[in-house]
C-alpha cells in the first residue's frame, strides 16, 4: 500500500490519530508535520507541574520516540504548512517543498488570543500554550517577585497556584465580575476565589489592563482605572482561537472551528479533522461544539483514523475536563449549557470537597466535582442517560449517588 496520510499538527489529537491509523489497518505512509519542535507532549502539565519545575520535558512526552518508530510514523518538526492544494492533493511547506497526500488530517489545535495594548511587546509579557511558552515563563520566575495574570479562567488560575507555590506575589485581573464566569456557576467561582485568596493571591474582578509599562522589559501593569501594579512577569490568558485558516483557505466549512460530522469527516472525503480545531455535532446537547480538552482530542482522533480507513466509528463522547489548583482537583462532566438550577452536595468526609450539579428542567446535564471523584464517576456514567432526579436528594450526601442517579 503506497498511499500517504499527512497529519498536520503534533498535538494530542495528532499523536492519537497516527497510532489509531495503524490499529485500524492503515499500511501506507504516515507523516506528521508540525511547527512545534518537539514530539507530541502532554499540555495540561505546562501550567502546573512543568511550570513549577516538578516535571521536565522528557516526562511530558505522550509516547516515547521508539513507539512511533516501531509503528513507522514519521515526523517533520519545526516546519510550517503554508498552503494546501486539494486538486493536486499536496501540502506546501514554508520552504516551498510540496508533499503529496492521499488522506489528510487537520489536528492543528488552537492558538492564544493576543492582548493588543501598549507595551505588549515588552520582555516578560508571556502567554501559555506550548512548551516554548512555558519555558519563557519559567525564565521570568523570581521568588519574592510580582506576577500579574490577566484572565481568571482555568489556565490563569492554575498558573496563579503554581507561581504562588514558587514564592511569587500573584495578582489576577479579570474583566468579568467573578472568576471562571464563562464556565462555572457562582458557587464554584466563589469556592476558587476563596481558595486563591487564602493562599495569598490578590484577585481584581471587573478590572482590565490598559498598558504594560517598562523600558526593555515589563515593570508595571497600568489598569484602566489608573492603578499601577508592579510586575516582574505578566501572563496573559484571555482565551484561544482555533487554527482553522488552512482549512478555510481550501474551501472547507469553518464556523468557530473546522466543521466535521460525527465521524470527524469534513466535506472533502479525503480530509478529516480532530481536536481543538474542530466544530462537531453532539447528540446529547443538540448542536455543534468546539471543545478544548484532551479527552475530546483523543476520542475524536480515533473516529478520524477509522474514517480514513473507510470505517464508520461515531464520536459521541460526553465532554469532560479537569483542573488542578494547589491540592484541589476539579473534575467536570458534561456542559452546563442553559442550566436553570444548581444543586450543591457537600462531602463532609474530605476537606474542600463538593459537587455542583447543573440541571435543566429537572434533568442533570453537568457536574463540577471538587475533590469528589465518586461524584465525577457517577456523573460521567449517568449524564448521557439524562436522569431526572429529586434535587433535595441530590443535595443530601446521605443519599447514595449511584442509586439515586440510576433510579432517575
């Protein structure tokens, strides 16, 4: 079999897709092209264990190099794809080289949204998306120094925890009126606000940066209200944008991500896409979603690999995520889209342990589980069945969750 499958992006999705292709019987060439200079690595630890220095590069690899070699998976690293010719079925690299493909997969992920304010180019103003970003941040960590984090989403709060543990004085700026505004209810946001403030982090809500001040490197952050904050390091975490321009340039549908069907196929029968760069249908919630999560990338990549091999393998997994901050693990099952009720269950057996259940018209649609793995496992199992439960029983920790959700 002399066919070639090119995978653009050495991401979680790219790594999983390449391995899954062999499992599905692809005997041809597999070539992964990425502008990153590293073999595929785990990205969640970048804001946690890697940033804090507890883990180093080699420990982050998703798979050892020998596994790819054994599966005859080739990599072109540090190389950018400039354009694609669907008619000729070639990808053109930045150096002008054109490489032919029979099947093509977009696993291009997403990139950070830049904060375009005066001083944004100063040394010490950092973002966090890849290994290079994390290494740049580590170079600016000064125990006893001042770090300003812009954006109180998961990345911002995880980095705040890591930098605090390393001895920096951390201030978080959030333009909304509370942390985690886009992704959690107020009860969960209040929990994490208290967690961080008790650890010494200063949180300013309804607050935005006007400019970064300094000569060659950042020294202060000027707020829109005129206040100035000292800064040896600034970390901007205000969201990401899917890398879908290559797909859009060749006429594929793009709508907050590369649009694919439930089998990870685009409108072109020879092109699939997987991971953070895609917008895909979800039967449980009833519309297209773009998810930024490792489980999504891994599961969707398996469907994409099957499609390349002519096999229909539907991707319809329940979305789930996690975040580690200090000694607290937040595990999220489902999406709290259009919820109309939140029910909180506390776990008196463990410190900092609770779950916020999100309901819509009496049906459990999502759960934020804080140091509560038993609730998380129950939620993952039963949310797809759309259980309708008694809210009072759901809040009562004396009522067995497994029995309650099964009855619902």
